[in-house]
């Protein structure tokens, strides 16, 4: 009787041990497949799941920095990067402001591409600025986004996008992700966008923000914008937010035949340049001047012999160049700094 009881206990122990082994294998397989285990399984086998062998793979783009500690990993969007929930009234208010922004700041100036105007009416700029600045999102000014950087003036984003002439099947390179606004605009106009940001926290928050807003055709990389992205070249469109002292040769090399590069160049004073690579590989360059005044302001400006600023006529003093200088920070285009 005693021997039988001992035999039953041993048999039960063996059955339980086999069951646990099968459960462990099942959970490990689920983790490898990317399928989350059931809650009770996770708690029971938490030490197994969190072993280094099951760590998420690193994102592409790690070769842009030599320091292993700087390489980026695939992370879930942080709560801080998520845009705040908004009421129906707030959504309607922001939509109205966005419509006025396009009508007054763009269509009344020299933005004539209907695709660009349509996208600027759709992309919610207030979700690309800090929460405390959302009420200012649709004014015609750049706004701070942290780390001594700014989101570009809406008109400049529209102008540079128009000059790039993006097409639906294009592949675009956006240098200077910032908060992700320019990348989002391009994402609605082209097939694929690669966006490079030098400041790691901005690259991570920009990636999370674009993902949360549904821009699945944008890949954000923290790396050296000066070198472009040779592994994904050539590009039909390249737009650069940072202003180098001269045009980076790697960007010209990575431009596809028929492609266009739009870039502000200069430190103290900047010019907006458009580089077009012709079908035979030769390059054509033009300096793009633009006028930020509305049609009404231009008429008044012609009468007064100057331009209108805040409703007051003033004498022109190289306004185009100065305007570019105000809205494109001369950020160094180097590799990601250590964090």
C-alpha cells in the first residue's frame, strides 16, 4: 500500500514536470513568433521570457554611429510621445485653423500645387508641437520642440515640398526629422519616406509620433544626415531642414536621375537651393527666391516701395535671404551625439 502511494506521487510529479516543460516550450515559441503569452503564463515564466535571448532585434540604421551604446533599439512609443486626446470641439477648432493657415499663409502667396495644399490641410500640425504650444500650431512661425530645435514655419514646409515636386511612386529622403512634420507631409505624397535625425531623443519621439498617427511608410533613423542614406539610394526627392555651409556631395550622388534636392545653404545668411539631376546625370542648380507676402500685401508693398510686416510697410532689405535665415537653424550635420 505504501509502495503504491509512493508510485502515484512519483507519477504525478513526472506528469507535472512534463507539462511545465511543454508550457515553457510553448511560451518560448510564442515569444520567438512575436505572439504574447497568456497573462498567467507570462507571470509564471517571466524570468524565461526576459532572458537576453528573447530581446527585440535592433533597428536598421545602427551603422550610422560607431558607439554601441548609441545604437537605437525598437521601442514601443512612450506615453510622453503620444498626442493628447482631443474632443470633437477641439478637433473642429484645429481643422478650421488649419484651413485658414492654408488659405492665408500658402494659397494667398505662391503655393499653387493642389496636392501640396490638400496635404497641408490634412496633416495635423498641432500634434507635432509640444502640448502647451498647440494653440500656436497654425500661426506662420516656427515653434520650439525641445533640444534647442524648432518645427519649421508651415509656409516653408509647403514651399520646399512644392519645389521638390513629389510624385506618388517616389522615394523621399527627409534630413532633419525634428518632430516629424515634414516627414508626415511627404508621407502623404510619396510611396516611402526615410527620415534622418541627428538628435537621438527627437529621432525616438518623432518615430513614435509618426507611428501613432498611422504613417507606416516612414522610417526614422538617428544618424549622420550629411552622409545621406546610401544603402537606400537613389532618392527621387531629398529635402534638408538643416543648413550646411555647402551642398553635401553625398546627397547629390544619392539623387536619382530626374530627382530634386531642396536645401537651404549658408550660416549667417542662407539661400534656398534647388538641385535637379537630369537624365544624363548632369546637375542643374537654381537659387529659389520666394516672397512671403500675400497678394494684397504685394500690392500695398509695390505702392509704398517696400514690403508689409504686421500691417506696416517697411523698406525691403534682402527680405528673402533674411527670411530663410530666420527659419532654418544652422544645425551641425554630424553623427548622433552620445546620450
